[in-house]
């Protein structure tokens, strides 16, 4: 019975723990992002994504993925990501602070 209770607790809590996103995994995935978005946080025609709160970042990425938000390149990139990857990227970028906005 204790094993069943522990398993049930794990299954209930696992999505909650996962919902925050894995920032380390997001860092691993971010190499494609910095092709266009400045790693320093500078906005030189392409918006900075450094320091966005995770919920806003994820919402924008899901809007690109579902094509509710229009930008062909971002739709293609977001379209190739699953929910876990979007949450991981959101957690990673939320953990950063701009180093140079010039």
C-alpha cells in the first residue's frame, strides 16, 4: 500500500515539478536562439529574450507554434519544439539578466 501511495504522489507531483521547466536543458537548447537573439540581451532590431518571465516566454512560443502569432522564422522554430522544450527555454531565459544592452 505504501508503494501505491508513493507512486500516486509521484504521478500527481511530477507534472507540477516539470511545469517549471529545466533551465539546464533550456541552456542546451538555446544555441539556435542566439543565432538571432543577442546573448548579451541587446536589442539590435531583434527583440531581446534575456530575462523574460517564464510564463510570458512560454505563451509567446506557444502562440508562434500554433501560428496565432505571425513570424515565419519563429513559427518554424517554435513548431519544432515540444512543450517540455518550450518550458525549458522559458526557464533558462528567465534565469538570465542582460549583460550589455548597447
